[in-house]
C-alpha cells in the first residue's frame, strides 16, 4: 500500500497559516470540495500508477484523502485514516469505494 504522509498537520491546525505548503493544501482542498463525486473519483484515478513525488503532490493527495473522509465514504479497500493506495482504479457506489476494472476517465 502506498503510504501518504500527512502533510503539515500543524499548519492545518492554523499555527502557521502563511506557509506556502498550507496555502497549496488549501487550494487543493477547496478544489476537491467543489468537485462532484464523479470528478473526485476521476481525480483519484488519474493518480493511479504515478510514482513521482514532491511537496505539491503530497499536498494534493493529502487534500484528496481528507475529502474522502469529509464525504464519509467507505474506502477501507484502499486505505485508512493514515494511508491510501493508488495501485488500482476505483469506482464509487452508494458512498462505498470498490475496485474498478478500468479507469472511468
């Protein structure tokens, strides 16, 4: 399982709201909150198989994960509150994540 390191939890708590990393996280979080369920699943599926890593991607994946939690989706098939796996495409059925045979992009 690919591990997502929680990025700047201290900053998310508001202790350093000026940080560039926090601002990037907030941009991604706002974007994901505005997406439909289908758009959010597509955003996740675009990340499947990607191996590059950087601060921006870490913020994006952290915000994506947090949006799954915010929407109260059942996603235990791909992770838990600390980790997500981006090995397999997914689909959403009645607020539950399932593996998809192929991407629905």
